[in-house]
């Protein structure tokens, strides 16, 4: 398993990184016989709360993205341990579901039953056009909120790329940019 560590506005000690990587290998290597997935660990110290440590752990398994995001006020290692426990539970759930689907017996109805076929063309029921004016991310978020939408597409004037801002469930915002 290849483990990638990234930090956001914070630093973490090399010995802590080594401990985290060893814990990941110990906990998850036993599940993989051939190809082990890559794991990504994002470590951040939440500035507005002064002493909160946030760990985002992402692991890919059989095409599923297993993700845990945990904050802890004690230490980054406590948050990391909680996130590995969550991923372990998600991994076991995913493994059980995929195994159940592999052994499931499919029952077919008689051939006289008509199934809806996938249409050759999808019908577009509404079309909107508007001019993409270059604006900052903050202006785009303001426009999105004024319209009452959950996303807003715009031309980012800082990067000159087509971008989309969206409202996340945590009451903050996300940004998607074209490559």
C-alpha cells in the first residue's frame, strides 16, 4: 500500500508520519493479497478552534472510495486512530456487500416481460444560456446565494478557467475547476 500524506496549514513530525504509516499497514495489509490500494491522509489543524486536529483518510477499494473525516481536540494521533476505525468498518461493509453480490443467484422472469430499453437519445426538458463573466470565487458564491441555488458555474478570473462553486452539507463551499 502506498500512503500519501498531505498537510494543510500545519506541520506534523516525521516520527508521527512513520507511526501513522505503520498503523495503516498493520491494520489494512492483511485484507489485500495482490494489489493493495493507495491511501491518502490529509492532516490539518483547525485554526479557528485553536486546538482541533482534523484527519481525512481516503482509501480506494474495488472502485469504492472509502473516506473518513475526523476532528479531535486532543491530538492528531487520536483523530487518526478514530479515522482508521471508521475506514475499517467501511471496508468490512464494502467487502461483505461485494461478496454477497458475487454469490447472489439472479432470477430471470419469462421472456414475454418487456423491459424498458435505454433510449437512443436523452430528452432535455429545459435549456438555459447565460454569458460567463469573469469573476472571483467570492463573487460567484455571492451570486449563487442570491439566486438560491446549490451550485453556480462561472469563469474564474484568477485562473481563467471554467469553474463551479457548490454548497456542501457542512454549510461551507466547494470549488470544481476544469483542467
